[in-house]
């Protein structure tokens, strides 16, 4: 953890800017954590187990899905559905793995902080040092607010269960897209993103949750098509 | 549902999720990928994040998410494109969606 502490102690302006941006999404995570805690408690899970789930799984989408499937009596579906939804973390890890830490201990801890937001914030930075800081700041901050939110939710109960209240469901996609915009300046990235998102969108009504997002990797075919075109043009 | 079933489910989900996170991170350091594949990795992350954002913006449980949420996200994206601060983007998206719902828009 010394790693995290040194990172949090640095105070240059860029860090503060990252922290301020992370703050906005962290507050949203807190509020959604509250609703998760409330929904899971309402589904008759004991409070300690709900909190343990947020600490140990630390993946909002999969947690909501697993609790929903547990509540309708489908424990096997809860495990498989949740894991399918989280399968995207493997390619994410491949993409940012070397940015997280040089040593094994850092990578073992850092892996648990691998979430959509920490990857998105890291990718939005241009230099490797800043990318690493953004990753840890985002992951650690959201880990704290998500779990504090969950604890509050288990205490407050049903009154705060609806995540669509206050438009929180719009906050996350908007934040992710805002973080993606700088990467999309490159034409190749733009096409990859566009094709990937379109494939995922078309697949969403017919395939189980988690699979459509993985199918977005077909967007990478754009790179092959463009390379072939270039070869043809230069031949 | 029994508590012991839930404990088993949550344990498996936690172990599996951490396993997939660590697998990607560990492989990234271990295997030396050929240069063209290495260059694809950031693009793979872009594709996944874009798909995640768009499906979360437009769909809910496999269906159309209504009007309020996509409208909120659109407002956020326009603000981001106009270089508004990140916090403004996120809050404007949420406020737009919540405001539209208050007006009875689904």
C-alpha cells in the first residue's frame, strides 16, 4: 500500500485535476453503492454478506445481476452471469497490465482495482507516469466510495433503492464517453470504437449480458481492413 | 435463498472476477506479444469501453432504455466535446435525465 500512499501524496496540478474529475464519478459510485446495498438487503441478504460482496467482487454491474438472479432462485445463473459480465476485465488487464505497477505486489493489489473507470481514466492520459497515477487514484477512490455507499445502503434500506433516481444511470455512460473522446481523435480508434459499439448494440437484445460488449472486439477488424486497403493502394 | 448458498455464489464470483482481472494483468507482463498485436491492445480497450458506454446509455436489460437516459448522456457528450469540465459533464447528464423523468418522460 506504500505505493498508493506515495501516489496520493503527490500534489502537482495534473494530479489534482485527475482527482477532481475522479471525484465526480466517485460520488456517483457512492450513490449507486447505496442503492446496491439497499437492493441486496431487500433481497434478504445479510448486511455483512452484502458488504463483503462489494469489497471482494468490486464490480457494480455483476453485483446487481448476481443479487437479482439469487433473489429469483438461480444461484448457478448468478455465478455464470456475473462472470460473463466481468470477462471484459481480462482484455482490459492485457491493455493496461504493464501500466499498473512494475512489481508483483503492486500488480496483485492493482488487479483488484481494475474496473471500467480506472481503465478509462488511465487511457485518457498521454504519458505513462500519469497513466499509472490516474489508474490508482481512480481505482482506490472508487473502491472507497463504492464500499462506503454499500454500507450506507444496507443501513438505510428500501427508501433509496432506485438507481435511476437523480439520473445516475446517465452519469456513468456520459463519464465513460467523455474519457474516451481524446482517444477518438485518431481516425483508426474512431472506427474501431464505432464498429465495436454498433456490433455490441445490435447483439444486446439477443445475447446474454456481457457477451455483446466482448463482441465489440470485432471492431479491431477495422485495423486489418485498413491495412489491406493501404497495401492495395501502395501495390 | 439460503445464506450458505449466497456465500458460495459470492465467493465463486469474487474469485472468478479477481482471477480474470489478474490473468489479463499477469499475461501482459509475461508474454511478449508481437508488435502488431501490442499496438492493438489500446484499441481493444477503446472498443470495449465504447461498447460498454453505448449499451449502458441506450439499453436496459436487453431493451431500449427510454428517452431520459439517452438524452442525458447526449447532453453530457456534447458538453464534453465542447471541452466542459468532467464534473459538469457527469452532473449535466444526471440532471438532464432526472429532470426529464420529473416531467414524465420515460
